[in-house]
């Protein structure tokens, strides 16, 4: 975890020597186009400052007053200051030592007092400072006009005029040198600085000046702390955070920065601190709070650290965090402060360090970084900012800077580099760790490292990511490992995970950035690949040598080994076999299941032709704890009576060989989802009387299904029923009467010619699909289905588009396949199109407007799909043949 240095910087000669080695970047943060750090080799253009500040002043005017107080305040903040009467070593040539000190300083604070210009020594200093600034731009000049007017300095009036007149009379002073001094005064007198004229407290001005220095010094400490590292893509993120800070507002604002481990939250907070801390009376950056606050004494120590950084002159004594809360709530009430609380992981820490906005003075800001966004919400922050993963271009740049010290990889490393970038998935920590590891290595070494990563993730990455896992409750850890090991193909099992796990556990993982919810496809669980690998590595470490002794089997080779050789144990809780992208034949021993007494998750996604079973798996499979069963093309014809999965929630068994799933009554109180679609051997559905919580049933394309058990009518919670393609099913209309909770209904082919009235009793119906109702000629009156949003009708005899009064106001989509020949009477199509997908007109178009015969015939059946889900309704017509061109009354012809 990146952190800022709490004790700010060198004050001893030893540290000063270390300062010589620092590699500084002269560009300011606002000029950098970057977000995460990576190592940078030193260059000749990198300045190496020995001093943060060079003080230029006239001793008799300010040495024992203003200059002394400023010097002390700068030193108190850990800033290294050059002052000629204290720093020069005896025996050195003064002029050479001063020149060297100026060139080794980042700032020159010039205290221009009444007698400053009377000193030739001061004017020589000033001229050297201005010349060094002009020549290198490596020093920033801050003028302090101490009881003198800036215009007097600029134009050499008043005491400055008198001083220069005296110098001109001195025969030892060359006129060219005097002109150089005048020019230096003119330049410095025109710079923006502090004008002290007795109308403000000098202590306040000193705080402002040292604050400016401290701000930039802190930013340098960040760079030093990260060993001269650069940043990639920071500007937009900093800008968004600055906007959230709302610095113009005088209220107290709490803001949160969240995101997954290693994404750059701390770095962003450090940059923000450097940008704005000078605008506050005091600031404090408390790092690594999670690690430091494991005990009550740790919290007290953090409270003391926070107060001491803001009030360095006061001795802070805190014995326990309760006393610390009382102290915190009173000491800062009248101060405008900036506080950064880094790596927070529980509410108790925030209660101790920033419990209430009333603790802080007007205009104060508290920034909190954490992995769990819910902590921020609970604490009532004003706004939150999520640090997202890097896009590919920035990720490649960051990796390249780490691996090559260049923004782009060499040509012969490009493909390998992109492989590592894809592996890292935009996570800055991983990009940086991998780049540093590969720096200077051969292509063969890179290839070897790439191959090893799949089996052995880098420890530094693993340890950082695992912090979030360790903070989960046991049930949340179980879900995380299931998602990491079993959610392999994007979104395929996502909906099922939502059914078998409590919503609160999913919410916690989302808040902690361990999983996310996709926008497209919508509402699918997503886990970053490195988090998946971390979870899989946790499982592998349960027993590195024996897969059968691990809690989860998910690698093809491991699953084959355990089921073929009967090496399973009661440690196994889940098995995932996915042959979607590969072909592997095998013979499995059904008895291998008998030892898996804790089995709760089973997913076989493999065609029957690839696997041969010796014995019936359900005969040996312990079923007490089973919650999820997905088995494509399951070979069993029925369940044995011994198989009683009383805790099962999801039964997803498409393409199975069941003739009947179970016989008699089976009590499965937890079952919510039943899918036997494409099970062509299925003849009848089971008795569902004992499955009272069932919400979704799919029997689509069960072409031999002849009978649905009447118990289906007792399912009061059933929301989805799909019978599409069940061509031999004849009694399906008799089962619909009591299904008032039904929201989605897909019906098979039927010989009825009149729309069944029983469908109108489905008061919650939102989606309806009719397929193969070949005798249905009249468009049904859907207006009676007040909740209906989507309607599909394929392979019907309907020859008219519906009139407006047949469509419910709730409708969002109509999808119709119409026959080849449309009769003369089909005038409603024009009315419908005009009302629903075209702009309002004073009158409907006439037949003449259509510009084609009133009766027409298409080459094939044509399809009309009208979407009302957005204000600009859209209509799609496939195989249009109403004349040679689209009529003029159709707007937006694209």
C-alpha cells in the first residue's frame, strides 16, 4: 500500500547527505499527464536539490525577528533551509559557497526590507538568484516585501534609491554590476509575493509562506518515497476529485475514494493532498490505518499523530482512544484543516479519527480512502469517487515505464508486453510489479515468466489483493471463492449465483470492489481476472499436491483425475467441469461421488459424447448439502429414490435424458429454478406440490412432453414459465388459471383460433410469446393485460397490424411475423405505424401515400418489430416490399 511519509523530511546533516541523492522531477503535478507510479532512471535533466529553501535577507533588519520565526517554522515542518550565518562551514570561499547553495535550492525566499539594498552582499545574492532562475528555471523566487512597497523595489525609490545612489559613489563598485543589481530588483519587484505592512499578524503570513513550501515539499516526498517514480494518466482523476472537494464552499465536507486493492487510491489521495494542502491552516495524512489500528492503543496513537501534525508546537498526550475522541472533538473546531485517512476498513476507525463534522472548523475537508464503499456511505460522506482500472493504452504505458523506462515497449517485446498487460487487467499494482520483475531480462526469461504466472501468481500482487478477502465474513469468503473458481465464462452462471447467495453477501462483495455488476449485458456479476486467480490460488494452497483434498475442483485435469481415480474426499464442496472450449474424452467412476459428503455445487457443462460414466452418479452422490446442480446432457433417465436434494436452489439440466425427473412427491422447499429445456426424452413433468417456492420453470423444446402435472397450478410464486416448442403438449391452457404471479409466459403451438380468455386472468403478465398458433387470425385485445411490456407472435395467421385500442399503455415492444400475403383490408397497419413509430400528423397517410398496390405479396413472410422503450420509438421491418422506395411519411428512414 502506497503511503506518504508522516514525519516530513530531513533536518540532520545525515539526511541532508541523503537529500543529495534524491531524483527530482521539475514538472509540477498540474503538468503531468499521468496516474500511477513507475520507476524512472535518473537523467541529466533531473534536478538534485540539497535545500528546499534559500533565505536571502538583511540581518540587521530581520534576523532576530521575522526571518528567525520563518526559519524556525520551516524547520519545524521538516524543510531543509540554507541560511548563510548558520550553514556555511568555516574556511570555505563565501561567494562560491553561496553560489552553490543557490543552485542546490528549490525555492529562494527573498526578504526585501528597508536596508536590504544597502548591502552589496544581498544584491549579489539577488542577482545570482535571478540569473539562475533565468538560466535553468530550477528555482522558484518568493519575494517578501517587508515594510517596503513593491514599486519602490521595482523602480528603486525610497530607501532603495538611496542605497543605489551610495553604491554609485563607491569607486570599488563597477557600474555594470550596479546595473545588474537594478535589473534584478526590477524583476523581483514585479513578482507576486507577500507584502507585509503591519495590517496582518506576521505569524499568519509565516504560516501561509511555509504552507506553500510544505505543499510542494510534500509532493517531492511522494516522489522520493516512490524512488523517483513517474505517474500515468492522473489529470482527469485529480480534476474530478478537486470538483468534489468544492473548495469554494465554507462547509465541512467528507469525501471518499474507493476501489479494489492496488488500483491507486492512496496515490490519488497523496496527489490531492499536495495540490490543496496549502489552502488550509493545517493538514495531516494518516497512512496504513488498517494495519496500525488493530488495537485500541493503535487508535490512540493515530489520534496523536493526526493532532501532532496539525499542531506541532503543542505536546499531545492521549492515553486511550476514548479520551482521544474528546480531544479530537475540541482541538480542531476553529481550524480549517485537511485530513487524509488512508486505508480505512471499519467504522470504528472513522469514529475515532473523524467522528463528526462539528470537530473541524469551517472549510475543512476530510478525505477517506478504503476498499469498502459501504463504510463511506455509513459514515455519511458528501461524495465518493471510485478509482477505475486503467484503459489499455495507459496500462501499456505504465507497464513499459516499469519494464523498459520508456513509454512504449521495443518492437521485439510488443506482443509479450501486451500479454502481460492483458494479464494485469488494468490494475496498476500488477502492471508495476510485473514490469519491475521483468526489467532487463531476456525474451526467453519473459516467456518463461509468462508461462509460470498461470500457475504461480506473483506474491506481492497476491498479498495485496488478499487483504480484502481476509476482511470478509465466512459466508462472503465462500461466495468469493465460488465466483473465483466457477464463474469462468462471462455471465453464464451469474444469474444462478444471485439465486443461491444472499443479496447482502453480493452487496458486500460489490462494495469491497471484489466483484462488480456489468452494465452490458446488464446485471451480470463480473470479477477481475487477478482476483479470480487469487481466489483459485487460495483453494490450490489448501493442498498443493492432492486436488481431491481441496474444497473446489475447477481445472479440467484435476476434475478428470479425481473422478477417474476415485480420489475425492469430504473436503470437496464444489466441482466445475467446462468443456465448452475444449474436447476431452474420459471415463468416470460414479462411486467417486460417494466420499463427497459436503458437495453443494456441481456444474458439468460437457456434451454426453465426451464422458462415459460407470454407474449412475445420482446413486452415489450425497444430496443433503447440494444447492446448485447444473448438468448439460445428463445421462440419467430418472433420479433414484435415495437422491433427495432437499436444499437445492437451482436445477439446471438442459438436454437431459430424463423421462421423468422424479416419481411421487418430492419436497424441495428451497428450489427456485427448474430448467429441463431440450430434454427430448421427457414425457411428463413431476409432481410439484412439494416445490412451493419455485419461481422459474423452463420446459422449452421438450418435443415429447405430453403432460404437465396439474400441481403446477399450486405454485403461487411462479414468475416465469416457458413451454415454447413443446409440440405434443395439449393441455397447457388448463394449467394457467391460478397463476396470478406469472410475469413471463412462452406458449407452444396451438390449434385454437380464438385468443384464450384464461390468459387475461394473468394480471401480472409482462411478457407473452405465442409460437405456432397457425389458426389465430385476429390480433388479440392486449389492452386487458395492463402490465404487458413485450409481445411476440410467430407463425400465426394474423393478417392485420393491431389498431391502437388493442395495445396496452404499458407496451414496450411488439415483435410480429406476418404472412406472405396481406389483404386489402389491412388498413390498420397505417394507423398503427402512424400512432406509434412516426411523428404526429394532421391525418393518417392514405393508400396512395404507400405508393404500392393495396394488396401485396412478399417473397417470404416478413417481420415487424416495434420498440417503444425510448422516447424516439423505433420500427424494424424485415423483407419490406411495399413499393420501390420507402414512403415519404416514414421519418428517420435509416
